[in-house]
């Protein structure tokens, strides 16, 4: 077992809580935990990393501090009855480490929201546009209906 990484600072924890407040419009307090991670792909050594964990809207989120100013994150879905999460659907961010905590958390939240929408058959951003169609009378004026796909 390799050395451990220093804990999240109070400022780092407060930033995460603030970002979760903005996302969910309520106070979400992540739990402190530890994760054993293989930080060097060429080594079998595991490192104990401080972790922030929360569950919201059916998804479980893990944010790990892997070094001073370096973070990894993922989210997963698992049934409440599962004790071990080996069968859970897990999603990474397509990015190994982040050096900006805010960017890490915002990317995590965006990717989860996009994945949830996509699994429901909604293209990214479609729900926001669909909400504007009746408000701006776009169907009456332009014939644009909710569910219309717009290309850039």
C-alpha cells in the first residue's frame, strides 16, 4: 500500500457543497470517505485517497482527491439492494485527472445529467428548448414542436 493523499481542505469541501447547491437547488452534504486507487497504471500499488460521496436523483457520485490539486470523479447507478457495486453501471468522465476542482465537479454533474437525459431518449439541451417552445409560442408562429431536433 502506498502513502495516503492529504484530505480535502475546508475550502474544497465548501466549493463542492456550493456547486451541488446550484445544481440541485438544495443543500447536499457529501460524505467523507476513503478510496483505494491505482494511480500509476504501471504499478500495482494502491493509494488511499480522500473521497467525497453523495447520492442524488438515483445516481451515486464519487469525487477523489488523488494529489494536491488533482481530482478524479465518476458516477454510477446501483439498486439500493446491492451491497457491492460490481454490477452497477459506472461512468467516467473521459478525462483521467482534473487540476481544477470546479471544472471536475461541473463536468461530473453535466455528464450525469446528459447521460440521464440520453437514457430517457432526450438529446442534450432538449428539455430546456422544449420548455421554451410553448412559452414563446414557437409552434404557433413557426411550427416548431417540442421534441424537434436542432443541429448546430
